[in-house]
């Protein structure tokens, strides 16, 4: 019997635990740091309500991190959150469930050296397996019986409808299915959402809950993993904190699904990273690897405008305007009282961020520098994006509440910095790529180069910026890698070893 220990019961971790434990020959233990239980009785109502993001100052189910979004001499600081509960960030997110495009997977394949392992055609079955598409389930590129219900709102609120008709008036075509086969790159489309009757559906409720009775699946909440244990270069166990005391758990194979921030910090704390930085923190080096050295995320500018009377509650996003590497989002939720917001996001930035440890102490959050807008390409594309969004607002006859972006490039750059935010889509801290690639941490099966018995399976592994929000792709990664892990029994090692 193969014994797999999964660290992190978030979006990817719940999928993996359910798919691996479907094989009775596989014994699976899932460890989650958060302490919210899984039982539907007593489950916090705020987490089910898909019309609000449950990430307020008093929310007890979050990891919180200070970040530096940009630094052009004056640092632009920010704060980001991640879900700390079963279902992870997918249990607190906006329910937007859009696939990455065929072009993204072509770029992903190029990053692997033209491998077909992550081509769109290869991964499509995993996307299909994950979903129960209630609108297009009869189409060959969709699934109709997967765990996650996906549908597009038939009755959008006026602010969404107004945005859509204004985009149409400006000549943007309609994309009937944003999860369509070619991943249409330009136009206005209704957002596929992972909700059920207004309730947020996470992979905890869709995948893990139905699997809980299996005798070969052990699930533990309130069990943060502090670091990994190695025998030489083989991962053999994890140190945890549980019930007020430290413990060590052993396994044949360890899978990190702790999310792009915590999977990376676990590797670093356990001695896999830049040797110089690790030694400076008195962490014994197990293997040199560029963990955290090139992450990606979507910079976003919020354009606020005066709203009409209160609307009925709905999901945060019902429509989006896709313009290849730009996504314009007419949020239905008010971030500022009395105002609506168009989010203007750059989906394929060329600048990359850096994550590194501040301390070897697991209680100390890492340094996270997004380094947004550090290339002229990104500044120019975001300026163009704001220009298009301003035209849409004009067409909507909306009264702006954000000062207009100046035309002069230096003043426009300062304006971008002043209005800069993030979409909270951090990925790529442990990039996939062939051995010898200076950016690669894992191989195309998620196995960490240079060590044995250790896989990363979450958004950490994505080697390119994704043109869409990452939730559907986090599920896909776990579906796809679960296949690999089941086939190999977790026993193969990275060829670079
Ligand atoms: C507020 C918010 C809104 C978002 N909205 C959207 C959206 O609408 N659409 C979209 O596409 N994307 C959205 N995203 C992004 C998306 O939800 C995440 O990128 C995705 O869920 C990440 O999946 P993951 O499996 O990589 O990590 P996560 O889902 O974050 O899972 C990581 C899990 O590991 C656990 N963990 C971490 N460290 C440890 C440890 N040491 N020991 C044990 N357990 C640990 C965590 O508690 C968590 O449960 C949003 C993100 C946020 C924060």
C-alpha cells in the first residue's frame, strides 16, 4: 500500500486527497493548518454566502501577509490573504471559475521544452473531469458529471447588464462560453461560477466531504506542518504542531499543496532554496533550488465610479471583458460605500515577484515583493488597459470617482503606482521546468528536482502567467497530478536526482 501525506487541505489538496483515496491501494493522510471543521452543521454561514468575500478584519480563517506591490523609489505596500481552512483560498474566493486559455498551455509547454504533458489537449480531460457545467455540459469540451457545479448567471444585476451593453455598443463581440474550446481571447462574456443556489462551492465540499468515510483516508484539521524531514535527499516525514505539542509524522511520499506562498516557505524552511539565503538563517541546505525567485500575480487598478440605488446581492463578478492580456471586471460588490468599481487587471505581466524567508521561525511571514510595473511593457499595457476601461465608463455615462489617469507618461506611471492593487492570484513560486532550467523547482509531474519522495501540487508550480483567474486551474493541476501520483504510486523520483 502506498502511503501519501498531503500538506494543505486547500483547493488542490482536497482534490488530491479525494482522487488518490479513491484507490483502495493508496493510503492518504491530509493535514490542514486551519481549524474550521468540515461538518455542514455549524459551518459558518459567511463562508457559504457567495455574494460576499468573507475576508474582513475579523475573519478567523485567513493567512494574512504584508506585501510590497511595487517600489519605484517609494514602496507601494499592500496586504494579501489566503484561506486557512479546508477548501483553502477557494473557500473564501469570488467563485469565478474560468479556465486558462489554449495559448497559456502552449506557453506552459514551451517552458517545459516543448513537452506535450501540459498542452491544452492533454489537460482538457482534467478540466472536464472537475466540472458539472450546467449550461454547456452537453458540449464535447465540457464535463457534465464532475464534482464542481459551474454556471453563468442568467439574470445579471443592472450594473453588470449595463457594462455588457456598453461593451457591445463599443463593438466588443460576445463570448458565449468563456470556458470554450479555443479560450476566446477578446470579447465580453458571462462569468462561469462555482456556486450552487447562491452558495460558494469549494473543493472541500465538492471533493473531500463525499470521500470522508473512506477507511484509507485520514483527515486532520488544526495541524500546521512546520517543516519537512529528510534522510539525505529523500523526504520522509513532516514536523507538525497539533493539540498543543510538536509531533513528527512519516510517509512514503509527501505532497505539498499548501498554496503558492506556504508550499514555498515550507521548502525554504526545510533547506530547499538559495543556499546563501538559507545559511544566513542557519537553515541546513538539503538542495539548491530557485524557490520563490520568480513568482507571478495579476496587478490590478480599481476605477471607482458613482453607483445607482442598491442592487440585489449576487456573485462579485457576472461579466468580464477579456482583451487577450487584459481583463476588465465590473464588480457588483461595493469596495467603498456608495461606489462601484471596475477592476482593470494585467493578466500576463512580464515582471516577476520574489518571495524569501525573513526568519526560520514558521510564525514569521515571508518577505513578498511583487515588483509590479518594473518593466516598461507592463506599464504600457496597464496604461492601455486603463484607457479602454475609461472608454467603457464613458459609454456607461458613469460618474468617475477616481481621478483620471494623466496623459504624460511619467505622471501616468506615478498615477498607476498610486492606484495599484493586486488580484490576489499569486502563483509560480516553485516553477515547473526541466532539470537544469535555472527557474525550475519541479519537473512536469510536480516532483521536486534533486530530492526524492516530494511533490508540489498546487498553483506554486505554474511556470507562466495565466491569462485568467487561477481557481479552475488550481483544481486542474490537482486532477492532472493525481493521475501521475496514482500511476507512479509516488515512488518515482525526479530524473534530475
Ligand atoms: C480573497 C480571494 C479571492 C479570490 N477570488 C478568486 C476568484 O474568484 N477566481 C479565481 O480564479 N481565483 C480567485 N482567487 C485565487 C484562488 O482562490 C487561489 O489562487 C487558489 O484557490 C489557490 O489554490 P491552492 O490550492 O494553490 O492554495 P489554497 O487554496 O490557498 O490552499 C492552501 C491550503 O494549505 C493550507 N496550509 C498552508 N500552509 C500549511 C501548513 N504549513 N500546514 C498545513 N496546511 C497548510 C492552507 O490553510 C490552505 O487550506 C482568490 C483569492 C483570494 C485570496
